[in-house]
C-alpha cells in the first residue's frame, strides 16, 4: 500500500509541476512586463502570496503519500499590515527556495513519470509472466515464476528508492533553515534594543524641553538677582550667589545626564557630528579619522555612538594614554567602528561589565565586537554592525 502511495505521488509530480510552472511563469512574466506601470507590483505581490500555499500543498502531499513531514517555517512580519507582510515574504529566503522547487517540479516530474511508468510496465510484464509460467512452478521453480517475482520485487523497490530520492530533494528545498524560535528570539532582542533607544530619545527630549529649560530660566533669574545684589553684601547676596552657582552646576549635570541617556546631537545631526562632540569633550586628545556623513538607521547610529563613548571613557579612566583615534566607516551593508589608543593595554572584556555590555548591544543587531589589548601596546576595539540585521532580512 505504501509503495502504491509513493507511485501515485511520483505520477502526480508531472501534472502538478505543469500547473505550478504555468501559473508562476505567467505571473512573473506579467509582473516584469508591467513593472513600468502600477500593475506590475500587485501582480508580483499576488505571486508571492501564491507561492506559499502551493509549497504547503506540496508539503501536505509529501506527508500523506510519502510519509515524510517537512515543516514550513517562515519569518513573521515585524508588524501588522499588508505591506509589512509583503516585505517579510520578499526578505524571506524560504520564499525563493519554495519558488525554485515549484519551478523545477515540472522537469523533475517528467523524469519521474517516465521512470515510474516504465516501472509499472515492467511490473505488469513480470506479473503476467508469473501467471503464464505458474504451471511450471512445481516442476522447475527456478525456471518458473521465481524470476518474474524477483523482477516484480525489484520494480517495487525501485519505486521506493525514487520516492526516497524525491523526498530528500524536497526536504532540502522546502525545509527552512531558519529556526523559528531562534528567529523570534533575535527579533525580540532587536525590538528591545530599538524600544530602549526610542525611550532614551524620549527621556532626552523630556529633560531638554522640561527640567533643563526650567533650570536655565532659574539660573538666569538668579543671575539677574545676583547682579542687582552685587556689592550690597550681607547674607542674602551670598545665598543668592551660592544658589546661582549651584543652579549652573545642576544645569551642567543635567545636560551631561541627558547627553548620556541619548545625545541630542546624534538625533539631530547624525553619527559623524556626535563622534566629533565626543572627541571634543574627552579628557584625552582624540582624533576622528573617519566618520560617515550620511544618516544611518537610528539603532545602528546609537550602537556605534555608545561603543565609542564607552571606549573613550575607559581610555580616560584606565589607559594612561597620550591619544586616541576613532574611525567609523560606512559600507553598503555594515558600519565598521574602530577605537584605538596608545595606552597601557591589558584590557580584559570578561573582567568588566562595560565591554560585555557593548558586546551584547552589538550582538543584538547581529554584529560582532573584538578587543585587542596586549599589555603595554595599547588597546584596539573593533565592531561591525550590519545596517540591516538578519532578524529583519
């Protein structure tokens, strides 16, 4: 019974392959031909929606007739809506693996149909010969039905081997290499990083537009009061002068706090200006050798900024360096960041939470971070941050 199911599936590969080939080639040709008009995109979107149910039908037939379960795993859209769903299908490598399988099914089906029909013909000939030669069974079994029965068994075995070969090919093409749990974990990690960056920007705006502006106004009023009381002497003038100084200190600390949460210059002017700002505020002379002039994705800019900020803070605290050099270079698919110094070296990423936190933050965007810090030879920190994380690709 199992062999009959396998033979049935192999015979179905040709008509199904012809249907898949005709529908998909017609749709893709129409989408390409009408690409210059507004009709090309809806046809392409409709084709993308057709590929998945076609592939799922193939998986169902393979499961029922060949007894092989091939799970269909696809990347989920990052948010609701038709356009995010289309983007997810366009970016999902499994879509193109499904498409390749469906298009190749026609020539593969032709081969299987010819071979299986040949097997069936051979099987029928063997069974007929077995019936015709059955009277000879008792007298000469070897010359009787044994040879036709062996031929029939070999034919059935050949069908089973063809079915297994097709199942192996189908598993290679239709089984996704994406672990859905891992993909979801990566996607969740990326969303957490982006949400944290958005919250940092919101807090910075609230501090800048709220408390910081009030402290500026308070400092100005105290400055005016101090000017009026200047020369008057007495405890009141001294208290006003002290309050004015404290308000300026509080304002400076609040600005530093807001800059540490998320620098306004990064949001407003981009990574290049933000790195120059970091270099200007560093207690160690810093040279920015290269910085991207164009805007990059917000999460990438924030990650690169905090990598450089943490490195410069470590250099100022521990490196005993005479200078530091920062390079940030944008490539088509990634941002390369390097921070090096001529200090004492010997930095251990496992010993401090700062570098470990940077490694986690870069890793959340599918990037990598390396630390090279031989004792006495300075420290070099390199990071590569993809512009489009795999969790979104």
